[in-house]
C-alpha cells in the first residue's frame, strides 16, 4: 500500500468505489455457494470475503486481484478434510479453518525465504489438466443440490452416474427446475450485459419465489438460518496431530492457490502495465491474509479469476476497490443475512456450475494436441489421475510428471552437428539446414545444455559414436556456446573425451566458451590439457585456423616431397 497510496489520485476514487461495489455484489452469492462446495455453512463464505481481502489490499502487489472463496480451493478442502471429519460438522469446520491457518503459514514462509521458484514445477499443461478435472468433479459434487437427490458424497464419478441413473424417478423436479432455470437466466444476463450482476439478481428472485410460493414446504432445500453479524476473534484449533493429518491438503491448497493467484496477477499486470507484480511479496500477502482470516473463521481463500476480471473491467485502480468490497460484505453480514433464509441450495449449485465452466479448457487441449503432443499427454495423465484417483493425487501426479520431464530433458538434451552455410561464416544444424556443408574429416558438434552429472553419460555416448564414426575424422570442434555451466562430473567427462581423442589421433578444438565454464577449465587443468592454441571465439575462427593449418601441412608435405625427390 505504501507504493500506491502516496500516488493516489482523486479521480480514481469513483472507479474504485464502483469496482468494489460490483465485486462485492458478485462475492455475496458466490462466497455462499463456494462455502457450500467446501462442506461448510454458507456464512463462512462471507467471512472469507472480509479479513483476507482487507489484508491483501494492504500487502498485495496486484491492485485488481480479488481474494476470497473460490471453487478449486473449496474442492481441495472438501477432498482432504472430509477424510478426517463429516462435512458441515463442528469438527470439520475447525479442521477447515486450521487448514487456512497452515496454508497461510506455508505460503508466507515461502515468500519470506523467496521459494516461489517451486511453482515452476507445475507446468501449464499440468495446471490445465488439473483444472479441467476439478471442473468435472465440482460439477458432479453439485448434482445432489441441483437434482434434489441424496447422492452419497464418497461415491466417485462413475458411481454417481450409476446412482442417478438408478434413481431418476426420485429426482425432485422443482429443485431441478430452479437450478436449470437459474443457470439459463444467469447465462443470458451475462450474454446481454456483463455489467449486470446476474448471480445477485437470480439470488434475490429465487428468494422471493420460494418465499411467496413456500416451495420449501414442497421439498425445495433452502439455506435457512444464517448468523447475523461480523465474525468474532477466535483462535483456530491448534493440534499437532490434526496438523500432521492435514499436510497433504495444505500442500495441495497452497501450491494450486498460489499458482492461481500469481498467474492471474501476471495477466492483470500485462493488461494494465501500471504496476509490477512481485511473486515473493504476493506469497507473503496471500499467507498473511489467510493467517489473519483464520482467526475470524474464514475458510481457505484464493484469487477469483472471475471477480478479478470484473474488478479490472469495472475500472478498479488500487486496493481501495477491495476495501469497498469488504465494507459491502460487512454491511451484508450486519443487516442482510436474515433475507437469505429462503435462498434455495439449488441456486447456489447453479452459481457454482456456471462458474466452473471456465475451468474446463477444451481449447487449450486442442492447441496442445496440435502443437505439443508430449504436453498434451502430460495434461491428459494429470486430468485422468485427478478425476479417477483423487484431488491430492492428481496434483502430486502433475508435479511428478513435470519434474520427470525436466529430468528427461536434462539427461538427454538437444544436440546438433553443424555445417557451414554456403559462402558465409555461419554454421547451422545440418538436420534443419540441408544446404549446410560439412568439412571433410571435420565434425562440428554443439551440446545445448549445461554439462553436469545428469547428462555426462549421454555426452560420453555421443562422443564415442563420433570418434568411431569413421577413420577419416581428423578434427572435432565442440561448440560450447550453449554449455552455460559445468560441474566436476562434466569436467571429468570432458577429460575422458580428450584422452580418447588423443588415443585416436584426432585433434580437438573448443569455441564459444562462456566465462564460468572457462574459469572451471582453468581451475581443473583442462585448459592446458586442451591446449591454449585450441580455444577459439566461434566455430568460424576455429575452422579458419584448421584450414590454415591444413594448408601449412600440405605445403610442408610438398616441400618434403620435393626435397626427397631431389635427394634421389
């Protein structure tokens, strides 16, 4: 806040107020719906829109990012905490709030110790696969509210489909009509005018309809009593045993939530170009907001893509818009919660179902299939693991896949044999440039990665193949421009290669050596082993030096031949 508050302009206030009110109007029904998804009473969703959003307004680096209850975090909490307690029960609520505290501590420490790099292990295909599977799981979790069927929570998706098929006659048709009608109405309102708060209008309309026609007496499930007033200060459950049991859930919520927040913040930064997002400061802001929120009964929060986009489109300039949103939520808690008594659960389900459509990224799957087939398979495996094995397992599968891909690429990096482009001093990959010409008896080899313990075996295999490729090989030039680093294993591997080349009578040149690698060559004695005269700035200089030596050798042979002839 100390960055933007001193620069605040009076003409921004109107935009901030309008944006804050717009987001607040969206957050009220969404927060209640996402709390229900997380297995908690709707009031906890409103609590999640108070302290966490207020703290982020002070500490966050993205002026437009909107913090609060979201679908994915709710699903992760439900999947993890429900293994320890029954959703909606008092122990469950205590564990969910403890999860919020632990996630906050984890994220804050990551920001303090600048460990944001860990999120690089979740690649975009993995995130897409997880989010798409989460959308399907969330949709099926809401069918019990949308159909009025008591579908067992522990059923997996095939079991839920089977249960619905077997109990079609038990569907509560008024409930289904409310859910489907609410979805259609919100969809068309959004198509007609995005500025109109469709979820809020549908919420108000459904409350009126249920109250007037007393649909609750005909089996339509309603929210009923919603506590009045602001949340009071309360220390979360502090239990080491419970904390240990929650570790998988905490890791999943922390990592996915942080990825959501930082990626959305980066998108908003590119759109506006009026601020700079600092990931480590973002982690501190997100962590502190959750820690503080947990003392005021807030469920685990994250950034909402929808509300953040609306905040940006409505003209939000600074954190003032978030403070206005907090004020509106507070007024709702103080004065308006009694009006939610007749709110149908089917409408909250409709809000969730409509919101999670954006999580299922079919277009990204198509793009990956066409352009990056390996990434598509990574996305597909993450999707299937999340869908059929479990939420936490899906996240873990994605992380393991990402790490394996990194390790495989590191163990077998890209390499190339180079040739000279005709009438130039440029050398290019002969596979990509068929016109590139190779010099007879010379191999120019490029290794496109740091040379270290992960890939030394692969490097040695390639060198052995080149050395044994033919008896005509007289010179090997190593283009080291892409070797950005080298460890002790890499230096030893290079030394073994030099010995093999010497035994085979093959000259070795090295060129384009970077500073850190050059320092290591000096300290290990490899500089002398290679020979000071065999180092060159680039491949062209190395080749010119070789051609000059060849010419000199040829002249020496001719002179020796003439001299031998004269002696005869």
